[in-house]
């Protein structure tokens, strides 16, 4: 099976090439990515715990799902695809913010991504893909914020970065 490729982009999110995912992370090159945040009607966020055998950040808690767009795939289509692959359901998604971040890992790899954040609503129980996900839970946003402050090592680096940016955005949207 051919290794999945990521879309290399410039800071304006314009495609400049394709590269195998591992190589892009080894070279810390900027590439397109997405993060999906699913909320239920109680305004709780669905968190996932990454599978214990993942090559980076195994067993850490993170947003509902995240990955990389495939060449020619829209952000929304990519988010729905990965949501179904990891969490076993599909729901409508809405794009919110995007931003660039860089997070090095202990294993020598670096996430350097232009991340598109999408939100959706779902109220049922996911059917997790155990190759990708060890566990999941619904958590109120304020509790996620407090737990990240108290136990930052329990969460993925990108989730902490995204959540800090995203928390302000969500609070503004919730009070409009």
C-alpha cells in the first residue's frame, strides 16, 4: 500500500506540491490539515483518546478527529471521510477558523500545519475504529479547559494549541 501523501502549501494555503506524510513530518514542511470538533446538544465536546500503538502521541486525548486532506479533496469532504473512518459516523460540518502551527515531538517528527477547524453536531454513540481510537467521551468545554490546565501531558500538542485558539472562537459564537 502506497504511503498517504500530504498537500504541501504556502502560508496562503496554496498548494505547492505533494509529499509522503512521514517525510513531510520529518522535514517539518508546512502542509494542509484539518481538525474536527463534534458537539452534542448539551454543548459537550466529543474527545477521542488516540490508539496506544500510534507512532506519535499514543494514548493522549484530542479533538474528535483530525488528519490531512487528500489531493483534490475539499476540507469538508476530508473531515467527513476521516470522521467516518475513525469514529464510525458522518454529520454535517461547518468550517470555522484556520491557522498555522508548529509542534515538534520527542520522536524527531514535527507537525507544521495549516489547520482548518471544522465543527459539527452529533448526539449518538460513535462506533470507534480501534486501529485509530482507544476511547472517547463527551466533556463540557469548561471542563476540557480546566483539565488541560491541570494535566497538559494528557493531551496532544496540537489539541492544546487548537483548543486555546478555538475556545475563544467558540465562546464568541455561543454568546452571539
